[in-house]
């Protein structure tokens, strides 16, 4: 799982975000977690790794700093 503009099953042209800011995720109303949780993490400057926990090796990839899912960060330019 990652931040995706629309579900790929519903829209094969859906865009996957590798990195996105909290403000952009909230503004675009992306639906992986609720806006309150995103806002709290943003206010504490706590980055979030959003990934598919059911994908084999995904957590290991996150922990090793590899590109897996979406990284939500306070400031992305």
C-alpha cells in the first residue's frame, strides 16, 4: 500500500507517490489514514512510511531505507 491518487484496481493510470508532504497528502485527500493522524504527525514532524504490510519483504525494505511504498515528510520540495 502506498499513497495512490486512486485505487489502481479502479484506475490503471493511478499515480503512486514515492515522497509527499503532509500538507499535500491532506490537501489531495489521499485515503490511507485520516486527516487527524496526518496532521498530528505533521505537527510533531514525524515522518511516516506507508507500505503494504502484506507484501513479503516490504517491512525489511523500509527498515533498510529502500524505496518501498510512500514516504510522507514535513517538507517536500
